[in-house]
C-alpha cells in the first residue's frame, strides 16, 4: 500500500479535494499507459503495436496460457484470426518469442490494483425505510457545501478516522494498492508518481508519500546516487594503496586496469542477466574493486620479488608461486558470495550471484591480463626497493611482520589461548544481536522518506498493514455469531494491548453501522446483528465495495490491522498475538483456518528467512571452503589450521554486532558468508607459501620465517586494500550500507590478522611438517 | 456463480416475474432455495427517473428501499450488475453505430456506447444486438484502462408468446476478479399474473408461482 497524504490547515477544503482528484487522475493515467510504454520499450514495438499486443492478451487471456502463446507466436494466426497487419504480426510474434510470453504477461500487468481516497469511499445511511449506500462526495461536484456535507459524514462514522482523515482535520490520505509486479517496473512507476507530484505542487498543501513499496523502492533508487561517487572514491583509495605498496606506476596501473575491466564486465553482465540495482547490489563495484585489488597485489608482489630479470620469466615465476593461491583464493571467494544464491530473498540471491561472477572475472583478468600487460611492455623490468630491503628493512610492514614472527614463534600457546578467549567473548556478544528488518533503518534522519513516514505514522493509524484472514475450511459461510463475536473482542483487545496498533477494520464495522442505520440511526443498535440470517441479509443489502473485508460468498473474512512503523520484532509479537488469539479450539469449533497476509506478513517472513538463510549459507560456505582446503592441502591438520582464522573472524563479527547493537538484517546477515570467502584467502596464501618453503628448508621455523618474508607482505597489503575498499562504504549516505562496509572491513581485517598471527602459532604447536 | 481461480461454484434458484404497463416494466425476483430463500427484490421502472428498488429480507421483516448511487454495482452477490439485469437507461450513454455483423446464426447490429457519467467504471461498451429480437447477445465492457474487464453473453433465445423473446442463458464473466455468473432459465411462460404482488407492502406474500 502506498500512502499519499495531503496536508493543509483544513483537509476538508475544496483545494485539498481538487488536489486529491488531480493526483488520483494522474496515477490512473500513468497506470493505464504504463504497460504499453514498457512493452514498447522492452519489445521494440511501436506504440500502436504495443497497444495491439495488450489488446490481444486482454481478449485472449481467458483462453489459457498455451492458447495465448500459440496465437501470439504465430504471425499467420495473428493475421488471419486477430486481423493484425502482416508486418506488425511478424514483429509482434518475433518480439513475444524473444522475450517469452511470461515476460509479456508481466509487462502487461497494470501496476495499480485500486486507489482509495475520500473521492470513492462508500458511506451508508438509513432514512425511514430507505437504505442508501453512496459515496462520501460526488467527485464531479466539489464545492463548499458538498465538502461541508462530506465532513459531517466522515465525522459520523469512526471507520474513517485515522484511515482517511487525521483526527485533527489537517491531513487526508489516498491509499494506492499495488498489484504484484516486477520490482523494477514498480520502482519505475513509484518514482514517476513522486516526480509528477513534485512537479505539480499546490500552495498551502504539503504532500507526504510513504508506505512499504515506496520505502523499498526508494531504497533501491536513491542508492544510485551513492554509486555515482562511491565508485570513483574507492578507485582513488585503491590507487593510493597500490602506490603505497609498490611505489611504481606499473604496480598501480596494471592492477587498476584489472579492477576497472572486471567492474565493467560485471555491470554489463548485470544488465544482460536483467539483475536490478538494489540496496545490496549497489555495493558490487566497491566490493569488486577491493577484491580484485588483492589478486593484483599478490601477483605483482611475487612478480617484483622474482629474481628473474626478464618480464616473461618473472611473470612465469609469479604465476608459479602465487597462481594456485590466487585461483584458490578467488574460488573460495566465489563460493562465499555464491552461497548467497541459496537465499530466499531475491536481492540477496542476485547479489550473491552477480558478485560471484564478478570475482571470477577479477580472477581471469588478474591472472591473464596483468601478465599480458606486463609482457607487452618493451622496457626492462623495474627493480623495486622493497624487494631488497624487505626483511631487515625499517619500513613499518617489515618491522611489524618481524615482530609477529618472533612473537608467534616464541609464544604460540598464548596466541591460541588469547584467540580462544576472543571467540568466547564474541559468543557472549552474539546473544544480544537483534533481528530487525525495518526498512527505515536504511535512511538517514531528515531524509524525505523518513519525514513522510514519521508524519503519516503519527497522524494516521499506521503505514504497516497486517491482515488476518479467517476462512471456512469447507466453503460454508463464516459469518456465524460465534466468529463475529470473537472478531469483535479481538479488535478491542489488540487495540488496547498494543499501542502500535492504530486501527483495525473488519466486516463487523460495516455490520454494526448497517444495523444502526436500519434501526433509525439509534446508537443502541451500534452492535452486531442478532443472528446469522440477518447478517447474511445485511450483506445482500450492502451494494457498495466491501470486497476488502469479506468475500461475496461470505466464506472468507479479513481483519485489517494498521500498525505504526517500528521494530519488526515488535510487529512479529503482534502477529503472534493475533494468530494465537484465534486458538485451536476456535478454529475447530467453527471449522475455519486463520492465516496472516499482507505486505507486513511478507516482511516478517523475509525476516525469518534471514536467520535461516544466514545459517544455511554460512554452513554451506564453511563446508565448501573446508573441502577446497582439504583438496589443496591434502592434510587434515592444515585444513583445520586454515579454518581457525575464519572462525575467529566470524565470531568477532557477530560479537561486535551484538556489542554495538547492529541489528541482523538482510544486508548485515550476508557479512559472515562473504567474509568466509575472502578471509580464507589469507590462510591459503600463507599455508601455500609455507608448504613451498618447508619443502626447501625442512624446518618449521625457517619455513614460517620465509613465508612472512614472502607472502606476509602481500597478505598485509591485501588486508589493507580490501579493508580500505570496504571502509569506503562507510561514506555511503545509508546507515545500513555503512554498517555493511564497516562490518566486512572489520571481519576481513580480523581474519587477515588472525591468519598471520594464529596460523604460525598453530603450525608451531601442531609441530607436524606438511605432507608434500 | 463460479470462482474461475479455484473452480468453486455456488448455485441458487429464483423465480422472476415481470409485467410491462405502458412501456414501463416492474419486476420481482425471489430466491427460493439456499439460505437466501424468501429474499425478494422489487424493481419498478419510472419515467425519466432512477428505478425504485425494494429488497425484502425475511429476517428484517420489512422491505427496504435500496438506493445505490451506482447502477454499475453488482446485483446482490452475483457478477451481474443492476444495469445488466434491466436497469440501464438509454439517456445514460452516447452511441455510435458500428458495422453490422453475423454472430452464429444471428444477424446483428453492433453499437458502441459511452457512459456520460464521468465516474463510470467503464470507458465504453461494445454491444452486439440480435436484429430479430433486439436482444443483446454479447456485450464487452471496457474499463477505464481501455481493457475489457467484463463480458456478457446471451444465448438460446426463445419466443414465449406475444412477441416476448427471452434468452434462456445469460453469462457474465468478470475478467478482473476471475468470476463468472451464469443465469439459466429452467422454464419461462407468458401468463396472467396477480398484479397485487408488485407492491412493496406485499413482498412477503407467498406466490402461487413459487
């Protein structure tokens, strides 16, 4: 439900109603022209052809999908049966074949199901033996008198209060019920409505647009503005880091080219696969920049460290030393992101898939393009200082690595004990993690949408809609006195128990009003009809629009609950209360089933899916990564050791979330899975080089020392570049992206440091040489 | 009545009586089975004014004059609108004649009519009328979106006496709500009626025809 609130000093005014009428007509026109425009654009048809195609679907959809498909895909039939001119018939059938009938049917849908406003809401009144169902006001006769009449009517029936008008008379709201359409189309539609309203302001009238679709869609649309500058920002950061690491333009230029190529390929793939930009996928370029930089860093480090002088030989050697590690590191990262494909939430799933593809591109680019770029150069290979002075030099990273080597070598037990302590503390923190998917968390204070949501939630019953449906199991009527009585008590109880429940509406509200109007408007008749027969006949008498609360054959009732926007966990309590209120005994006595539905219900479902998805994708990526490690290292103990930094890093991630009060939501829940894929890279690089060094030296201490000298520096640079890349996200306008970036940066950094601190200690303690 | 999504159906029997005096029709419809048994509706056509409609509900005990602002609203819980069942007025539309066509065995006029009322649910109707009996055989209702939202078909036209022709079969499909209502006439005859039935105060009376 989209809510458009129009506020002024007096909402019962001609000006307000005229504006509501203008908005309604604008939305209607947009609604009607929208499918043809999209079909025309997406199928490459002219306006007339799209209109014709819509007409064909419209006239033939009752005949079933198969029949529709065979008609639309056959130009001869289109011509002979539907009188479509030959060329157009060919064009239409080709276009339908190309995009598939399913897509055409998706584009064919009207975005809006229903628009409710003061202009088309029913009013019921009795007058002697007359029973009248009419509109609150005739939209063609809006004048001071009719508006005053209307105000009287609105005030006479509590049903409208906080649903149609605010209690203080300053706000009236139009609600637009959307059909379930492709999220991209819905977003486009919502943006257009907002744009047109903004372009046509009325003096003295403020407009507030809110409601779940607007919020979720705004999330995705305003993220685009973030993309505009976060990407250049992260690229600049990468240039700075590469400069600091290599201090040579080749070390900056080639990895940067790799980064840019993989980002372009990935964005192109998104377009080809028709994956929309969402709150999460907005981070794809930044994530790729960070990840791809790591592969470049490893390759370039080993390239420069090669003792060979020719570019070709050095590239070959670098490939030998780091190639396998880079490939495995990339594959595990692909697994980490790929595990999100198991998510039931489309945005997360898409994000996982596209990033996994992007990481794969980065891998290809890093191990194919970078060596090629290097070899294409005619000049001799530059000799970099850090290669000479590496170990005994006085630069910070060398000193730091030297310190780590000594410490972990001398006190491996302490290192492991401290790690264990950190894990325990983190587990303690995990307990206080809160599960929350309030989309409003996505917005900063003072943003339009937050102001509108707050305002509408304050003045009205609430923008969150939860429906409770009571449906007969055997298709009989559900309007028995027992059921209606229970609903009556439920409406009273839930409203008094939860302050967030702003309003409930059920068929009872209509029945009571009718009973009163049928009995001369006397307030003592403001109660439910005396028996089922009367109830049934009242429903017959009611000729207005009542489909929202009861089906016409009276076998299904719906209770609308308007809830103020708040924490999802609180709303889940409300839903739980509602569902258990209609207990087993009630259900079996009355032969009904009771279920919840509505947009809120979807959000709550999504919320539970987060936890399930979190656990399953976490386990999946851990398992796959462990198998990969076992395959590479062919050693149980090395596999185990390689996984320790991951466990520490992930535990710290959740621990920090608990301690800082960062909620687990759609975005923060993917941090762990992603971190596994990236975090294991450090273990791979470290252990891979350790095995090579051990083979040469046959001594654990020497092997560890050489590993620090060789890959330690690359890992450190890698940790810095990835962390910095994700930290860039903290400059996003959106709190949730900031949390995402911050958490990944923290987790990746923890895992990276854990790898170069814990792995040597663990190797020392295990004391066993690696198998060859 | 049929829900076209889940296939559930519901049926109901009714007796309909109509008289025409001076070109104006009065009609009575009474449900004779199901929980609606006894529910009776009286429609009285008036020159130049909206029809008067009374609904007698057994449990309420006295008839109520019902006034819907909208003739396009459905007749009780069917998919027929009040208009479909004879409540339509010539003056409510602008007309345009389209080319004649043959529908099955029937030679037909085709007209397009446009509601004058701006708050109508429909932008236009395309009506196919049997030339011989002047009974509409097919009506396509175009919503304001320009799409067909409802169709009505009539068939099996029978002559039951003095130039009285009625379709024995009427079907309305609500395309948006995916519901269908079929009206099948089991028997129809022309006969002398007790005109006292057509009185709002006698709507509860038992009919000989029941």
